[in-house]
C-alpha cells in the first residue's frame, strides 16, 4: 500500500544546534554554495563529497565536542543518505515508491563493469514497478487496470524513447536502488509521460546512471494514442505533489547539514 508520508529524516532535531553551540558566530555556508542548483544537471558526486568533507574535518586537533558533533553528523548522513542524495532532486524515497530496492548486482551482469545494457534493464523493471505500485491501494477493478497498463490487453504504456547518461561504472558486489520521478504533472489530456530515472549504487552512495524516458499512453484495441483514466491522472498528481514536498524537505535538510559542517570547521 502506498504511504503518503515521506521519511522522517529530522528525528534528531538538535543536530545543528548540537554543533552550533560550540561556535561564537554564524558563518556562511561554503558547502551550501556547492549544492547542485538544477535537477537537469545533478552532481552525481555531491553526497560522497559531503561525507568526505565530514571525515576530513575529524582531525586529532579538533576539539572533543566538535569531534563528537562531526561523528553525529556523519551517522546522520549515513542513515538518511538516499533522501539527501535523491530526495532533494524531487524523488520520493519511501520504500513503496522505489522501482527497485537494493537489487543485487550479479557477477554475470558484468563485462569488467556492469554491462551498459543492464542499466536500461534496471530502468525497465523499475518503470513496471512504479506504475504497478500505484494500484496497490486501489479497488480490485482499478488495481487490475493499473496492472494492465503494462500489457497489450487494452489501455497500455509503450516506451517511446529512453536516453541514458552513465555516471560511473558499477562492479560486483553492489546493490542497486532505482527511483522514478514524474517530470511533469499529467492531465486528462496527456498522451505522453516523461519520467526521470535514477540508478543508484548503494556501495558508493552515488548516482550510477540517469535515464530520461518518454512513455506513450496507447489504446491497443483502437490502435491509437489515448489518455489515462481520470482516476489514474488523479493518483499520479498525488505522486507529483509528494515529489515537490520531498524536494523542499530534503533541500532544507541538506542546507542544515551543510551549515552544521561549516560550523564544525569554523574556529577550530
């Protein structure tokens, strides 16, 4: 069943306050200035660079209180890495919204590194699960219609195009999580849906590949383009709204983490 709530990443509300109490003044956030500004050009190394900066700050000469603050900050980013990496780009990172969750990479998937064809297969499986998951909390009849979108029985979805950007080569062993995001909110007049797909390496906490998919709504019985049923449009618009809430929430969280790190690094 789809959950409407996003992950509660602010369980440790005193995270920044814990670090700020050791500073005599607020300092500008150097790291915040490096936050990727656009979802069109995401920085695939942003999160790994963030964690590297935290670890580099934990030097022997760092005061004990600040060292403990850095340890707490590192633990916090480890616990919420997926949200900090992808949630701030508008992806919903709740388990029920993941197209693939910790899918193992098999030795046979590789040719020195994971074969490029496999990335598109991960995206394909994630796309199927993304739409099927929208029908999990629907009535039996509507749930079947969501499932039928992936078949040629009636109203269905056809992949019109896919563009894949490879960010770095994954290798065995690793686990892949794949997230899908609606690029635009659909309407009752929409014939084509645009999806952004992130294929994420758990081992490296990094974006391994990014896909842009265009999917056409097609009526197999009539043999022509079609539009989605109104209840489907309504459900997908709920997802769109959750995406925007995720973007706002995790961007705010990323800013807090950046400010906390800058405070730890100030006045050593």
